[in-house]
């Protein structure tokens, strides 16, 4: 069975976090928390760019920029466990 999962990706290095999220809503919550800790307190909008979903935020100087963490969707093949 193929499942959709979501990873947080660093926008500069394109490295994925170790954890994946089963829902887009869960990934968005984690993205908001991480970007908020980095100083991007106010989100203006979400932007979809080349399969990555970014947050456009206001930084500490008041400029509108793309925040550090983005969301990437991936597909994994997993085996369903049948427990008797």
C-alpha cells in the first residue's frame, strides 16, 4: 500500500528532518512551531513552489521573507500488518 507522508525540509540545505508526518495538517503545525522559534512570528501566507510548501512571514526587521522550514510531500510503500 502506498501512503502519502510529509517531511519538513530546510529551505537552504534541502535536508529533511528525521521525522515524517502522516497528515498535511500535522506537518503544517510542526512547520509553524519551528519557524516561530526561529523568529518568524507572523505568517502572511503559504506559498507552493516546486513541490515545497513555504510560509511567507514577517521577519524581525519587518521584511516579508520565506521562512526557513518548508513541507515536502513524499510517497512511501508500506506493508499493512494484520494482527489476529
